[in-house]
C-alpha cells in the first residue's frame, strides 16, 4: 500500500524523507528549516559562503556572508539539525560577479540574482543535494509550487509584494521537479510569526536590502574595483545626434534613468539608449522609452505544452514591474514579444518572464533575456 503524499507532494512519510534546506541566515530560510523539522522531515541545512564581506558582520544587511553564516549555524543548532557550510566564493565570482560587471560594461542592465539562482544555488547546490540522497531541495523563496504526478509547476506567491518567481524563471524542469517552496502560500508576516513561535534568533532580523556583493547599492564602485579602467568619458547625445554633454562612464547610466544626466532642456531628458561600442549615452523625452516589441534570447521554457504560449499571456520585464498582456512568437532559440500595453525603460540584459493565469493564480511558463 502506498504511503499518503506528504506536504511536499512526495509519496513517502516525512521521517523517511530527507530534505536539504538552503539556509542563508535570514528569517525566511530559517523558518522553512523549522517548518520541515516540525513536520518530521530529516533536515540537512546548507549555507553557501559566496563572497568575502569587507564590512563588519554586525553592520551587514546582505546575505551569504559574515553575520548571516553565524545566524544560520545558530538556527541549525536550535533546531537540532545537521548543518554544512559550502565555500563557493570562486564559483560565485566567475558565474555571477564577472557576468554582472561585463554586462554593465556592455551597456546592459544585469540581474545577478537570476544568475546566482541559475548557477551556484540551483546548479551546484542541486547536485550537492542529490549527492546527499535528498528527496527535495527546499528554499525560502516566496514562490508557490504545485506538484502533481511528480511534475512541479511554479506560480506567483500568495504574498505578491514578496513574490520572487521572476528571479526563478531560468530554473530547469529537472531542478523545478526537485525544488519545493513552502513559503509560497504564506504572507511575510505569517513567516515571522512562525519564526517567533519556534523561538528563532532571526525572527525580527531585517531583510537584506542590497545585492549581496553590492553594498549600499553602489554598483559603480563594484565595477570600478574589478575593472579600474571602466570610467571612460564619452558624449551624451540627443536622438538627432546633437552632442549635449559629456559623461564620465556608461556604467553610471541605465536605460530609463532621469537623475544624474545634468543637462537642461525644454523637457525632462531620460536615457533612451546606451551605445557601449561608441561609448555614448543617447537621451530623449520619456515617450521615447515606450516599447511595444522585444526580442529575447536564451529562452528557458517550463511549460510542457508550447501551445500555452500561443494564447494571450502576461509578461513581467522587471521584478517590481506589473504583469503586462502580451503575445509571444517562438523562433528556435529566440522569441519575439509583442506588448499589448505600454512599458517604459526596457533594457538589454533584463529578463522577460512569461505567465499564464488559471485557478491557482499566475503560472510561470518560462522566459528569456532581452536582446533588443
């Protein structure tokens, strides 16, 4: 007789189910570890050290370094679970940091959190979990996952203000079937309540505010550190080619930016285009930022039936952006996206994530990277 499906949708009783929980040291992943332990699962916590934090541990508001590793260790001790620390600084530097720097120097707007999930977290950690004979890899992401017949689909989280599905679009089908996201049906306030009931030391810990290797959001300083020669002066031009100013490096600009251009004109000027080859910034009025068509590269599709993409779907261009109605045309490794609503400031390097809507909410169908 088969065992009843457990809370993770697996056909095993919890005590016979081994799960690896990715523990960053924050309240979300710590609470997930506590939930799994309370439900009777065999829990192994793993914390990744991804970079060497130059700031004092007590001042850090970032993940995967310093104080966070200590907090993860304390939570594991409190819960009485096995805990491992993996030192992935070199992998993180090559797969995430270098990509981030190169992308900015190419005039793009990179999303390092997607790269981190795609490489270090869900590729390397996925393999570690498999090597430990785990039945699932658990994370504290706010994403709803629904598993039927061993197939897991990903949906927007109940707490839409915390939803992280945008950052996980590049997850492979194999990884997704192995991943579980228990917080997807909770609000952040409920997560903190659970942490307090579990008497975890991180229950009131503030959320990390920055990209982990970009303290205080100053990405230009990070780029200068790794590429000291990246500050090259160049022209700022209007769309008709008129030179209206000089910039101190294209890394100081992103498409859609208004502040920092420092050029007076009859109407506010925005960064419309960044030409890395010519080292030029093109500026113009806000209306010129409206885009209706996007070409995507490096697609990752999670829908089992591509016909799902033939219907009217929704896309998200930035993590904090709205869902926009769109039509998608697939063309081998590329996709053409026709936006049915106005969107401003789309930049190469951003992700465009596909969603469809059903009774469970907004389902992630995959996505790709903005090429042009």
